[in-house]
C-alpha cells in the first residue's frame, strides 16, 4: 500500500468512525427511553400481585422477540368466544418518557376458539412516539390456552408499533383466532 492510499484509507476510517459515534449515542438514548427487563418484571409482579414462573417466561420471551418497550398498559379485560369472539378491556398507559392516558379496547375475533376468561393484562408497547399513537386498530393472532391462573402472550402490530399483551386469567379458554383490537380514548361496546 502506498502512502496516499494508506492516508485515504485512514481518512475513510476516521469519517466512518465519526458517523458511528452518533449511532452509539442514539443507542444509549434509546435505552434511557425504554424499560429494562428487570423493571418490567418488577412492575408486572406488583400489578399481578404474585410472582409466577410463567410470567417471568413470557416477559423474557417478549424481550427476546421485541427488545425493550417504551411504554406499558396495566389493565383488565373480559373475553368470550364460540368460534366468533369478543374482548373488552380498559387500563392505564404509562410511557417511559412521561405522560400517559386512560385506554379502552375492544375487538372481535374469529377462529377455532371456545370459552371465556377474565384477565388482568399487562401490555408491553414498542415504538410509541406519543400517547396518541396507541389510539388505533391493531391486527393480531391469538393462540392461547387458558387454565385457572394460566399465563399467555400474543402480539399485535400496526406499522412499526407492536403491542404485546401479557394475560394472567381465570377461566377456561382454548383455541386460536385472528382479529384485531381497537384501542380508544372512550369506552364503547361496539367492538368494531
């Protein structure tokens, strides 16, 4: 390598390094704006009122699949299905960056699904830039097997926003279904 090409290569490396520094800073800022796994597990345990191995495993799965959430919802819901199902819930959205809102949700589903359940729900939210981002419809697939005290998780996504409801429920519900959940500012019995 001659003197000029070595100097050119060093110049390119220096330029590349200076562009990577802001990316590292962005990654650090991203961690400040998101919840770590231990914090989420602590909040979920306090919300559900007990520590279960199942809860720890579904939170671990969510972090493995989606990374660090920047918001969560603590709420309750009821659901039932005989092939066609309905789900209603409400809770409180809390964002890591500050702020939050009361959230209501309802949604239909269709599939091989039978039973009913009442659940406490801890929803991990990813990529919400503002509180208003939550208020829309999120398609999702739900494959759950609920037993008394059973835990479950599924994912709902619209664009880059992903919601991961973690449910600890009472009741009996088995099957798989597709549908969507409509998150709203006000309560509505209309699931559409």
